């Protein structure tokens, strides 16, 4: 493993353990050269699949893109990295079981459902972008649906 600080390839594992979701292994590492400590997560590579966009275009699934959108919605909220990693892992397992091509709608709706149970503000933020709320009335309707389910 390459040290993120000095870029040397001499690191050693100090501690290894499975994450709570048992989908990844968390490792604490130390650079032999500069003594910088850092954490890595190892998880099995998911089956590759294509995302079928609304217009029919296809693109490779990109976990980083999904994660970036989720973190944007969770900004300044009390959501942990472990919570996000866990639900992305669970969603990816579900999506990869859908076949070689997964509709973007399944991905967006899956993320919204996971966010709804994790943090309602993050859910509303994500939904407002995903569903392209055009005006305040659309926003109010979504908030009302959320309030009625509580």
C-alpha cells in the first residue's frame, strides 16, 4: 500500500478488523518511512454493470459518482462514513443482482429510500436534485409526504 503522505510503498498493517456490516475489512496502517498512520478499507469488487440513463444512453457504474452525490446531500449532517459505506454496499449488491444493465431510476430511488431512513434532511436534499424540483410547491408536497409517513 502506498503512503498517502510520502508516497513510499513501505507500509505495515497495525490492526485489521471486519466492519460492522461484514462487507469490508478495515486496516490501520503505518508508513515504515515517515511513520504516518492511515486507514484503508478493503471490499470485494462488485460485479460490473452498466447504468441505463433516462435517454437510453449507457455508462459504466461509478461508485465515486454515487458517493459524491450522497455526501453532497449529507453535508453538515450527523451521518458517518460507515453508515454511507454500509448502505452503498447493500445497494450495490442489490443493483448488481439486477443484471448487466441497471436503470438509473433504480439507482436514484434506492439511494432516496436509504437516505430517507438515515437522515430526512439529506433525503430532501437528494430528492430535490434527483427529482428536479421546479418550484416551492413541489418541494412542499415532498415535505408533506415525509411528514405524513412520520
